[in-house]
C-alpha cells in the first residue's frame, strides 16, 4: 500500500473504473474487498484517514447483537452471527473469541438469559463460538471477582467475538490492494461528474496531501460515507431528504485492574434500557456505551459530561472497585450512522441497525446503517445491487473464505506486536536491521520501527494516523500517547522528508485533538 503509487495511478488512468467508492470506513472497505475479489477495477477514496471517524470508535465487539434478539430481530442476528464466525476464521490475528458473563438478578433473569442465549448460539449453527450456560453465584464471583455480590443471584456465560477495528481496516485495505484496488486516504471528493442525461460518470477529487485536483471516471459511484452520507446525496441532488440519524456512543478506557480475569461483563439492562459492556482489550478495559442522538455529525465528536457520568455511575453500582474520573485513561466518542426513521420521534436504540441501499436517479448507490460485524455482507449486497442495476453478469461472492492480509493462527496475545500477524516478522527484522528496536513507550509496547513500518506499508501520513489508528495508543492511554508524539513526529519527518516546522505542527495538532480524550 504505497500512497504515491496509488495517486499516480489515479491521475494517469484514462479508462473508467468499475467502482469508485467514497468513504474509507468499515462499509467502504468491505465493498472494496468484495468488488476487487470479484475482479472489478476499484478505487476507494477517503477524505481524512481510513476509519478516522465512526469505524475506529467501536466497542471492539464482533457480535450478533443479543439485544436485537430481545427486540425480535432474528434475521439481523442470524446474519450477524454467521458473519462473526466468518470474520474470526478469516482474520484470526486481530479477532478472538471472548467469553462474557451476564450477572443475573433472580430466577426469572436466569431462565430468560439462558434460554435466549441458547437460541443465540443455535442461530450461529456450525459457526457457534461456544455454548451458553448458567453458572452459580460462587462461580460468577470467582470469574468476575470485582462484581458486587449483593447485586447478583448467579450468572450466565455466553461467547461473542472481539477485534481491533482500525487494524482490521488496514489489513482489509491491504488485501484489496493485493487484489488490484487503488485506495487513497486524504482524498476529498469535491463533486460528481455527470453526462447529458444526468447519470454519474465519475468524481472530482482533491488530493489533500499533494494539494492538487483531478478527475476520475467510474461506471458505478458508491456513497459509503456513514454519518456523512447526506453530504454526498446533497452533492448529487440538492434538497435531498435526510437519510441519517446520527447517535453518539461513548466509551471509557480503564486499567486492567478493574476487570482482572479474562471474561467480559454484559449488564443487559441499565437504568435507561441500554446495554453496558466491560470488555478486556489490549490489556486494558473498555467500558461503554451510550446512545445519545446528536444533531450534527463531526469527524471528532466529543463525549458529553452526562455520558461520562452515566458510564462511571452504572459501573460503580456493579463493581466493588468503583472507577473514578481520575482512573480514566482515555475517553472516546463515535457516531453511529443509523438509518433515519420515516417519522420523527423514534428512539435511536429502536432505529434499525440493519443496512439499507438506495439507488438515486443519477445511478449513485448509497449504503447506510450496518455495523463492523456485517461489513463483508454489506459489501456483498452492495456489489450484487450494482451488478443488477448496471445489467452486469453476476459474479458470485469470493470473500466468505478469503484470508485477510496478516492472516496468522495461534497468535500470542501477550506479545505487544501480535496484531501485525504475518507482518510481525518483517517488521521486527526491519527494526533490528536499522536500529529501530528502541521502545517509544514501555507501557504500551511500541517500537520506533512500527512508525517506519506504518509510513512505508500502511499509508500513515501524520502523527495522529500512527498513534490513533495504526497503533491504538490514543484510545489506550491518551496522556501517554501525547508524551510519545514528539518522537513519532521526528521519525515520520525523516521518512516523509519533512522539516522541523512540520514536526512542531504535528505535535501541536495531535496534542489538541487528544485533549478531548483526556478527562
């Protein structure tokens, strides 16, 4: 994945690509993989960095959605648990099976969750991750030692998947590029090209890094911009009806001492009817999430005080070691691109999480809704729709068993570099051969060589790309990541041929953005 080569291809290709995908989050990336795996020529354009927005701010779960089962949405859950199984098989280096314990309150709870979660397992069929079962109060307290014993009667254990969202994105883009896709970050689509009949024939693009504009021709343009989908729809047909109802989800990162075992905890019913998760991740604990409707979409949403308070208070009621504000290592907010309800007044947790595909009169395809777990299926559905709309010959999906770049089984989760999968060995060699195996952060286990690797192989163009998404330092420990920023800027400057002024600006920009992650 070399950005210079990608941009050069985009500027010098006169033929029309089969697909131009606008948006480098989970949805766009899933479509790029699906289309390129079927042999189509593909371009993916992202206006900032890949997964800059929603797709790097997930709860890090590959899940069927237990609560959608409670809402009776069996089809959505069936689709998601099947996709969950495929993803765990195709990317074992950045996914794993995670056990969850639901603390129960009385016999009715125990029966309800045991029966419900057994059905959840059955929906996955041969892709099930393990059988759900009731465990006694003593066993529950042994497995989740910090749970408040006065709050529970017993527990129910079930299994879901867990992953690293931004790392999955990079690896999937690398797979797409290996299949011939052209992918570029920091490329803003400024306008749509149309013929005399009003049909879209391509896009006008501005390369933010090289500061130049050019046009790309394409047979099928796809709007996969998540919470920004309405911006592209307005570009296509000014005055278009809103399709997105963004909802904000906030997560707090705590030290591992708040959840010492290997199990995650699911609190299925909080005061306002939401689900609260406490999940071990990269040797820390994620606690979340909230579900707050927001008016305006932004690339860097900020957690609201009431959301932070809600998570801390709810966690405190269930844990004997209550987390305080001073314990929070990082707080992050993401926006869910929920499909807008047809009439006002629907609660966001009731708005469908399933994806929807719209065809505009111009031929533009827009996909909204969905979630990381089903990103492969979203790609499949979108490409099928494009084939139908364009009367192309149908090519069956090629991604169900496609191993994602970095594929490696039996990774050692105690190795701080495990998430590189099969890239770990060349990365370590690069570091040792060039004297880049000095640590930038002992607590987060980051080496100088990782910065070089990210610039050369993963299209990292600035300090935030590296600290927030190529590694997850910003989310894992925001203050520590700010301390690392000057060294990261220095290494990147050497690699990218930038000067001291660039370094200073980078550190300043990163410190400013990350201040929103520190309580």
